[in-house]
């Protein structure tokens, strides 16, 4: 989102995270702007029974966890490396000053936040209103729209467990409904991977 070189010139640091390593925890004070250079990060909430709900998955070039920087609230979810990842970390005060001093960056940042709010609204509607098959297909379509920039067949980079964690379904339900979507020719499965 923000040019890596620019962030490093402003005092940002690079940090490596191993798969499944936490970057910050739900309830932590928001102190930094994070942007992914390599890898991917998932934002998760865990309920009292230990069930994980994935609120979002972010890829290289994405920032994550930044909305709370603007309202000085703690993180509402835990950020976990979905794979080995390289992250840029910038002090909150420096980040807020960048937004104040750079209207173009501020506008781009506002567009990113608006897009996320829009997609969260779509997902909330799907999860609260429709059955499993529709929920799963809707989440896959949203990911395709966000990450399929070249218009070719989109390879879904989500495991069945991650789809379950994003839709509030059991893995078995996801597996059954993915098969139904394949039978309806809405998706294609090759070597266990989903394509749209």
C-alpha cells in the first residue's frame, strides 16, 4: 500500500515471523502500523470454546490492524502469520504524521478501509442470512475479486479449515458443500485445490 522504501526512510523496521507466530494479540494496545512484504497474515478471534473465526487474510502489499490506530483502541483480533512472513513495522505516531502530511497516501488509505468495511458487510450478510453453500461461494467470490487481478482462473489459497473459520461452519460442512459447488460447475477442483 505505502511504498516500502518510503516507510523505511521514516524509521520503519523489517521483522520476520514464522508460520503460526503471533504479531499482536486481541486486546493489545495499538502501537504500530504493519505492512506485509512477503507472506500472509490472518486476523483471528477465538471464542470461549477455542473456536477460531478468521476475520480476514492479508497478502504481500497489504496492511493490517491499522483501523484502531485512528481511534486509539486495542486490537479487536489477533494477527497470526499464515506462513513465514516479512513485515514492515512503523511507529503509530510516525504513521499518523504520514497521513497528515501526505493527502495522496491518506486518500489511498481511506479507500482501503472503505473497501474492507464493504467486504465485511457483504460477508456478515452472507453468514447471517444464507445457508452453507451460498456462504462458502460468496466468501470465495470475494477473495477472487480481491486477489485475482489478472482475470485468469483464480486459485483459492484457503484451506478447508480456513474457509470453515471464515464462515462459521464445520470443516465437514465445508467439504460437503464444496463438492456440491463443483457438481454445479461453479468451482473446479484440481489436485485438491479450488479454482474459480
